[in-house]
C-alpha cells in the first residue's frame, strides 16, 4: 500500500482547494497519506470512516459531520456506501500571523458548539462557489475568512507538545524526500543513494520510513513505481516489458511479480479484463440508445 505525501494545489481562483469528495459512489478507499495543508471534511449525506494516526473517527451527516486533519497527520478514509461530502485543503500560508514554532499550527479535534458554525460556513462557501454567480469570489472569500477566524480563535492549540512538533519536523523532512523520490522514481534509487543525497545515513532514513510512513523504503519505492506503471498499462497498448523498464523495474518479471502481489492477476490479464469491461459497457450503451429510438 502506498503511504504517500500528497501535494495540494489550490483552485485557480482561490488560495485553498475545495471540491466534492471523489468517493461519493461508495466502495472507495483513500490509502494512508499526509500533506502539509490543513484538511477539513464535511459529510452532508451518508457516512465515512476516517482514521487519523490510526484512530477511528466515524463521520455521519447526523452525528459527526465535520473532521479536521492537521498538517502532517497520517490519515486514511473509507467510504463503504454512497455519500455527499465537501473537502477543503488549506495551505498553511493562509494562517500567516498565527503560525508558531517551525511555522506550525495545531487544531484540536474535540467537538464543540462551534462545529455547526464551521459546517454552515463551508456549505455556504461550497454552494456559492458551485453556482459562480456575479461576484461569487467576494462571498466565498468572506465565508472563508470567517471560517479561519473560528478555527484560530476556537480550535487552535496555543502550544503544541514537543512530540507533535517533532513529528511535524520529521514529516516535513520526509515530504521533501518522497517528493525527490517521486521525481526520480524510474532511476536507480537505492536507499543509500537517497540517504546520501539528503545527508543522512541509510539506517536513519530506513527508520524514518518505518516510523512515519509505516512501511520500509523498498516497499515505498516499489509501490510508487507500480502506481505509475499501472497508469501506462491501462492507458496504452505498450509491451509489458517496456512498461516495466519505463518505470524503474529491472525487468518484466520483477514488474509482473509486484503486480500480481498487489492485484492478484498478471498485468496482461488485468488489461484484458478492463478491455472486456469497456466493451460490455459500450454494448449496454448502444442497446439503451437503440431502445430509446424505437
């Protein structure tokens, strides 16, 4: 499983990112990851299972519709059933003037009377942004400023403990490392080479991956290579051997073994299954169209 650092890119016309959760249809899972931005989920319909640092926070529209994830907290999401959820990702620069040691800010997750106010502001913000009526940006930014005010006055912890600060520093460092690996994943990237590039010992870097990414370096790199190789497998008709070499695998056998361990089938079978599924959908679509014309 690929525990990864996610890079948050704001909407073009905003200083933050706001979007509907991609797992709205259910049967969806977001693997463990972290990012430097603060993240907020608001469940309007249905429910989600939200895990932060291994602790389960059940979310539902009726009981707990709102959760906040601090910068550099390891989290994952399960959406077993259909839901309607708004997601906000807020880069730390939006909290300029309120950041503490190491440019860090930490928000408490204890439920308060202000939760409903946060939810209402986000829902109005999202609805206004979706409609994009004349002057919408002024309203969206106004709601956003009010929400930030609520966060820094009602939820902010004045002095995060030393362990939180230590974890933040280490995950910031690990984020730089994983960004470097992601940019060079198809090259010869031994643990020793990456450690040397950042001025660490290989033993120290190995411990960092195990502690903060919950996996070893070798598995992280292999899963990253597999992630990109699968995209080429699905989107092209390139030979399996070429795909393996394009994404840092030493040969097609190494790629095939990694793929089968992850997906339970060979790469060629996976591609054929997708092709059959696509053809079935095309036939169904054609039949529906013909029936509509009768």
